[in-house]
C-alpha cells in the first residue's frame, strides 16, 4: 500500500526517509563522510541542491576529494548536460550533483541513494527528488540534511507526504560525527577553498579552463595583435 498525501502524491513504501541534523557550515564535510561510509561508498547517488552555484561548488569539491562525480543543472550547456547524464547512466560517474532539473522527466537508471544537501522549499520538489530512488518496487534511501533554519520546511514536507522523516542512525562501527571532527572537516575545508579558487579562475571540476573563457582570451589576444600591427 502506498502512503499518499491529501493531494494524491505517493511515496513508495520501499523508500527509507531520513534526516540528518547538522550545522550548516559542516554540510560539505558530512556529505563527503556520508558518501565514504562502507554502506554508501558504492551506491549510485543523486545529490540535490537548491541553487546551481551550490551544485557547481559541490561538484568541484567532490572531484577534488576523488569521488566519481558529474553535474546536471541549468547553467550547463545542453551538450554538457547530455554528457553528464550519459556518464551517470553508464556508471562512469557514481554521483550526480543536480538541481531540480533532474528531479522530473529524465530517464535515470536505478538510484540507490538520494541526498538532499538543501531542503527544498516546495514539498512537491522533495517528493519528485526522492522519487528518483525506490522505483519499481526496489529499496531506496533518501537522506535530508537539516539545519536549525530548516525545521519549518521539514514539517511542511512531512505534512505533504503524510509520513515522518526518521532521524539518521550511524552504521554499525561508524560514528559520522566523530569522523567529521577527527578526519574530514579540515580536509574538506581545504578542498572547498581550492574549489572556490578554481571556479573564480574559470576552471571546471577537472581543473581545465572553460572553453568560453579560453575563446574570450584568444579573441582578446587576436585583437591586441591586430592593434599592434596597425600601429
């Protein structure tokens, strides 16, 4: 039997919905740690953000942390979106960082884990996001990162779906908070600084300058040469 909200949107009974309460400034460290635990390290995963800038930054950070990651959001050219989706479908990338452009209408294969890095402002967006997993009767898990400012949004989601999100419980033998404090917080902070510098310098997640900037620089060089020749 499906759990159905008053507005007739269903949540699959095989979907395990959880929330992880944390401080907003530690979200990237928790994300990296969560993706690296024994139970999650091989899972096909979609990470949802509310903004394209956040998706872009996370893609850079996770790449620097050696995750097999790709991105899908509206700031990418159509050719790059198609390429990213192809890499994820072919399992060349284990992790897809996306905005809500990936939550509806796309043919994405079995996804084992959905992480809401940002709590969606519209409960319907939450439903469409978590609907990328637990499909066709298969089991799936959705974990939503929640800070103190997100409580009202979570309450709206729970009212809309008619279900309560369960508190995330650590895997046996794994202390998520302990690993963040002891092992990953400083490392991820350093990678975040590097990622921001790369983005400011117009580099993609592979460290290469974006073609648009390269073409712009090449055009400027040609104009500069032409001016010199005229003089």
